[in-house]
C-alpha cells in the first residue's frame, strides 16, 4: 500500500495545482475537476516527466497499470471526501 501511496503523492501534487488553476472561479466544481481533468492530465504529466522513475516500481514488481489503478482508487476516495465537505 505504501508503494501506491508513494506513486500517488507525485500525481496528487500536480493534480491539486491543475485543479485549482482550472477551477479558480468555481469552487463547487473543484471536486469534479479534481476527479476528471486534473487526474488525467496529472497522470500524463507524471508519465512524461518522470518516465525513468518507473524503473524503481518495475523492479519492485509493480506495473504501470497497477499503479494507475491504485492511484485511481486513492483519487476516488479523496474526491468523495471533497464532495462530502462541499455538499454538507
């Protein structure tokens, strides 16, 4: 679980910055942007800029698909938490 969280931390930093930049005037849209556009773009940017870091995860036995599915799980949990905060 720690490996998935370690990979997701890099995606999370990029995702938060992109989501805030895209949703500047619309704070209620932030969880939706965080879950969709921000996540997809941040996964692409992390893959593009940190491609050599993937060898660390390959050596530990984790494929890119497993890491992305774990990141999607973490992102879904955080998005549900954000939705609960905004809509309460």
